[in-house]
C-alpha cells in the first residue's frame, strides 16, 4: 500500500486513531513461547505458543499497553483534538451546547463516539416528557384539595374540574368535609391489621392520609394521558434514533462493518484448536463444534438463572424485614410513621443490596462470557450484555414489580403484607423515587471522586510532584491514569438503559422520573467527558457500526412499558374503581355524582379481637361482610371492577400498539442518506463492469480455487473440465496477479 500514502503527511493518510488500532492488532496477534525463559521467545511452534500483548501483561512481562493521549495546547499551530475537546466538551460550562461528536470520533474512535451521540440524543429527547411529567405532577398537587376520597363533597362547587377551577379563581368560599383525613368522621374508622394479627395492630383510617395524598398526586385524571404519551414517545425516540444512527454510519463509513470487516478475537484463535474451511472465504479458521458450544452456553445460562433466583430470594428477605420491622414498633406508634419508616428503610436496604450484587455479577458475567469462546468482539459483547442486563433487570426492578403487581393481591394465600387504604401506588412511588434518584446520586459521586482519588494515590506512590511535571514523558503521565477496561463503556450503557427502564416501565407511578433523568444526564455527559479525557488512559479507538445490542434491548423495554403501565393503571391505581363507582351511582341515581362516599364503597367489614373485645374493623377489598351467609366471598362489585379493568387493559394496549404500528412506518434511513448509499453502490457496480474481461475471468477462477464448483467457460464458450487443478494454472495466475490487483484497486 506504500504508493497510496503520502510519507510527508502521514497524519492525513492514516489518522492517529487508525494507527493506534493497527498497532494493537499487530501486538494482539504476536505469538510467543510458553517458556518465557526461552531466548527465542517469539519463535515457537503452534503447540507451544501463547498469543497477544494482553497475556504478556497478565503474566507480568509487561506492565501496561495503551494508546497515548495527545498533549494539551497546540501542534503545528493548531489546537490538538484533546485541547478542543477540553474547551468545547468536557468543561461543565458547556452543558447547554451540543457535543463535538466528529472530534470525539477522531480522538476516541467510532465505538465511544456512538455512545456519546446516543446519550446526547436521548438527553435532548427527554425535554418534552420532563415538561409533560412535571405538568401532571403539579396538576395533581394543585388539585389535591378537590380529591373526594381525601376531602368529601365541595358544597358550593360544581362537579367538573373547569367549574371548580372557575370557583377557585373567583375566590368563592369552599367548604370541605373530610373523609380519610378527618379523625372525627370516616377517618376514625378502625382498620384491620395490614399483616398477621399476632404481629400487626389495628389502626385508624386517618393514619393513611399522607399516603392517600401521594396516591392522588401521581394518580390524577391526566395519568392515563401521560401513559399514552410516554408509549408514543418511546417509539418515536427509537425510530428517530435509527435515522440519526444511519446518518452517522454513512458519514463514518461503518455501514455493515461487523459483517464485512470484523476480525476474529485473538483469544478465540488461541483457545480453539479445531479448524475448518470457511464456506465463504475458503480459508482455514478456528471452529468450535456445536455440542461443545452448546454445553458451554447451557452452563452459562444455568449460572444466570441461579443468580436471578438469588436476587428473588433477597427480595423475599426484604419483605420479611418489612414485616419484622412493623413488629418492633410499639402498638401505640402512629401507623403513618411506621409505614413511612418501613418503606424508606426497606428501599435503602434494597438499593445497597443492588449495588453489592451488581459488583459481584459483573465479575461473574465476564468469566462466563470468556468461557463461551465467542468468535468476534461484537458477539462477545452481545453475550456479555444480555447476561448483565437480564441480571440487572431483575436486580433493580424485582422489588418494584412486587409492590406494583403482587403485594396484597392474594389474601387467601396468607401473604402477610397488605397495602393500606390508599393502595400500593403511593408505596410504589416512594420505592421508585428512592432507587432511581439514589442510584443516580451514588453513580455520579463515584464517577467523580473515585478516579480523582485513585489517580492522586497513584501519583503519590510514584513520587509525582508539580516540580517534575514538565520533565515527565507523555507515556509516564498516562501510565498514572486509571486503566480503561472492557467494562468501562459497558457500565455507562448499562446505567443509562436501566434509567430508561425507570422512566418508561413505571412512569405512571412517578411522573417526575423523566425530569430527574434529564437533569442527571446533563451532568452525566460532562462527567463522562471529563473522566475519559483527563482521568482515564486513552481507550483503544475501536470501530463500531452502531450501539450494538443495546438498541434491541431499548426496543424491547419500550414494548414492555406499554404492558406494565396499562397493568399499573388497571390493577394498581384507583382509576378503574372510581370510574365504576361513578357509573353505578349514575345508573342508580340518574345523575352525575362526585366521589363522595367512594372510600366507604371500597371497604369491607371484618371482626377481630382487640384488647379482649370483638371489634368491627374495615379493610380495602370488595368482599361480603363477616356476618353475611357468604362471608368474605367476592361481591358483585368486585366482578364489575374486574371486568372493567380487563376491558381497559385490552382497549389501552390495542390503541397504543395501533399508534405504535403507525409510528413504525417512519423509515429508518433518511431519504438523503439512502440516495447517497444507492449512488455509491452504482459507482461500485460501474467499476466492476469496467474491469478487463481477462481480469473478470481470473477473478471467477479465484472462486473455483475455494472448491465452490462454479463452472468456468473457455473463450469459445465451452465449459472447461473441473479436473484442471490449481497447480495446472499456477503459472497463469502468477503472470496476471499484479495486473489483477491494479484493476481491483
């Protein structure tokens, strides 16, 4: 290739990132003797060899191998890429400007550039759901005074919201009669214990006032609209990212990179001894038999299932902690305080266990993926990603799924933990807020403090001081920085995809989730930029054609979010029971009614022993009273509500998925990019047509040398016999080899 390069301007001929990648590929495939004391260490046979610089580092022969950072300042009267990135990207003051993606790509390579491009695109798209979610939350907080279950009939106000708003704006006197929150009225009702009677005590309805208010704030009339909006938003986000990604693929010339240009992993070539002929290239290459590969995959799958079961066991342990904590408090303690302390402390413990298990499973997932013998880097990373995300999905979301869909659902099965009168939505909101916001805060603190502390300690050990800073070579300065590992970028993707699950799967329970995600991501971009530019060794500038398997994962989460949000609205929130109550009252009274009396409508009677006396208590369910012939059986109202919930579930999902189907008609590739791709294909085809006939014939012969049994025709049009072997035509090939290569160029 020497004649194609300008030796006087090598930086323009081969960019620095490509030279770094080329040097690493050579180092990663250099073989050496297993006997390290052998003088001819780099001359060994196939049966006594190791391969690659990474193994030499692992064995302590070398200490490190990394590309060098550029210096800050100027080079040939131009600012270096590192200086440009520091001025226009890594500084916190740049939070409101777009990222210089093309400079990031020149300096760090396509793989890291795709991550920052996706993160910036995702953050920008969070603006609209943040505004809508904030509106839904503020609407619930402002209209809380008109919530009938919390406050009963407004005597001088109309039933509809706009009439109430008109009255509020005209400052007319509004008289409120409390239901739940008034201890002198319905709030004085004795409620049945929320768990086993031997462990939990009875309580007053007014003690659930705080949770009832939280439930209404997140479960107001605009909640359903917000859920539909987020379902549509997720689809549009995925579709428009595909369009943005296709632009970058074309501009960076990485379309179909993994199919055409991806090479084998050096570890795969070293570990695999069996070989077979590639049916496409005809060359010998390492190959893992199906049975051997299947057994290894089966073992990895079993370990993943075992770890998921461990997470589920820990969730059960947290449930047991909640119940035992209730027993610790004295019986006279306020039930609101008990519930709040139980929810908050259990959520904090759950967050701590999540972080600890994440560290352990990261190590285990890498070992399992290494054990599977993956052929290319993309297959290796996809397998690692699936393992990690499956575990983290259960790790982060298990407790939330339990509260949303299982807690207090099966009274007959003696499950001891029940929801209070306000339902489980308020507790779901608290759990989600603590895990999501707590995780973001801890991650940001870790990403800022940990690299700074470790680099400071490394410099201190190595005798670094500002006096000898100018005397240090670049490779010595970079050696003191934290190492870039295979999991560094993976952890960043995982953090954002877990966050994406929080703002989509359970957004109904916490409308402020998109806003907190948006604020976090603005900070996250600059923290990551500062970290990779100043605190980490320069990563290997690897190529990539997209964000990998993360896009199918995001697409799966988006579809699952439609189901989870519809289930939360139908079975966890009070949306459907309130509609049924209004409908039944309208049928019976032939007039539109408000929600006065709704609390009593949702309560059932029981009789328990309190202080040696049989006392009537109430619990939240639609069941026959204790003195009925069909005591504790479901009432007709229960089946009315159940049918309404199922009908809403089917209707909601069909409507949303219909909208989603229409959104999928948006083309993944913009027309301008598609036209450019087709133009390049046409130019390539014309170049093939212009190849000399003898060169075409010789190219066709090269296919036959791989035993593909494609017939070759003579100049007269007759098929030549297949008995003519490569050796018989070897001289002809050698004569035309140089001319053929020139034609191909």
